[in-house]
């Protein structure tokens, strides 16, 4: 049995991309499979060729790490029907007979994170924060607006500026631009940063730590165990999701042609604070509780954020 992994960014980014690669390596080793075959740094323009090349290397399961490289899947799932195709399509993708996919709700995930960031700003006695992203892609817009909504649910006076750091679409790896943007945001009064980044994640995290800026990582569930002293993480961990998805597949609850949406709940995704105060923990628990209660007003507001981001 051989697993193939298609990643939109660097396999060693210590963030979203690497988490899926690490899972495939660990799962393969634990189950006596062949080492996984990984293709990384795949851009949308070359996705069709890169995924086809990967499919022709004898893989039995092909895990596509993100919706931005999923466009060729209608053709490829038909061209290679013997492969079990799985997409970790967080932003969602069309259902296909030959594709199993898992999604999450970015607005809910980021609302909980915004509450955590608001609690940190409150403890700092500050009001200003920055969201370091790429280039106003729809799922970024959803993430930013939902994070801001969560922050301002703590205190309406809190602000968060969006700063794009990419030189081109899907460029989440530009460390020079991202660190310069962080330095500029600090000069303008920001005391908290959210690094919604891939390959630029660790450079921003380290600089923030060196400068005494509170900083949140995008993606990893193990951020609090790392060398960089992250303030917290906004968890949408590709490895955690893939592990859950494989369990669903084995149990017959996720098959090709179907889509599973992960709930937003503590321990799976959303806000994670490292060494939080009791007050910050209570605020985050409250956010997850409100989501679990399907609060009408909250869901209406988050639905509006998602709708505006995706043009619906």
C-alpha cells in the first residue's frame, strides 16, 4: 500500500502543509506501508500535471492537501479510477463520484480564534492586531472577517488590519515580505499577529517572539509543543483531519462520492491557547459553547461572512 500526498506548499513548512505529510509518513510506517510519495509546492497552474505524475507512480491512496489544487480532480478521478482519491478541501469542492473529501467551516474555526485573540489583547491592555496573509483569496477573506468578528465580540474597539504578503496568488511562503510586514505593523502599534501563512510561518513566529509580540500560528495542532513560543494556534491541522477522515473511511462513514464536514470543537480545530489565563480559557470555552448551541444570531452572522467571502 502506498499513499501519495499532493501539497500546495513546502512539505517542511512546520504548518498546514507539513502536517499532512507527517501524518502520511507516520501512518505508513505504523501500518507497514511503503514510504509515502510526496509532491509539494504545487501551484494551481501546474496542478493537473503534478497530480497526474503522482498518480502514475503506483499510489493506492492520493491525498490532495488543499482545494486550491483540486481543479483537475474531475478528470483525474476518471482517468485513474483505481486510486482512492481524498481531498482535504477545507474550503469545499464539488462532489465527484470518485472523490472522498472532508471540509471544515472556516468562519466558525476563525470566530473561536478571534475570541482567543481578543482575550489576549484584553490582557495586554492593547487594541491593535494584524492578520498576515497572502493576497485576499476568498478563504482568506472569510478567515480574516471571522477572526475580526471574534475579536470584536470581546471588545468592539479592538482592531485587526489585513496585510497581504504574497507576490502572487497562493504565495503564503514569502518570508521577506511577511517579516517586513510584521515589523511595519509593530511600528504602527500592533501587539498581536496572526500568521495565516505557510512557508513564512516560522520566520514570522520567531520574529514576533523576539520582539515580544503575541503571535498565533495557522494550522498546527501541536504549536504549543514547539520551540517557537507561540501564543496560540488556529487549528485546522491537515494531519489531524486526515487521521479522522481515514477512521471515517474505514468505518464506512466516508466514501468516494461523499463529503464530511468536520464540526468546530475544542481539541479538533479552532482556537488553541498556550499557557492561557483562566479568564482567556473561559472566553474560548464560551465561544465553543456558543457554536455547539447553534446560536441563531452567531450562525447568521458567520453565514453572512462566508457568503460575502465566496460571492454568495
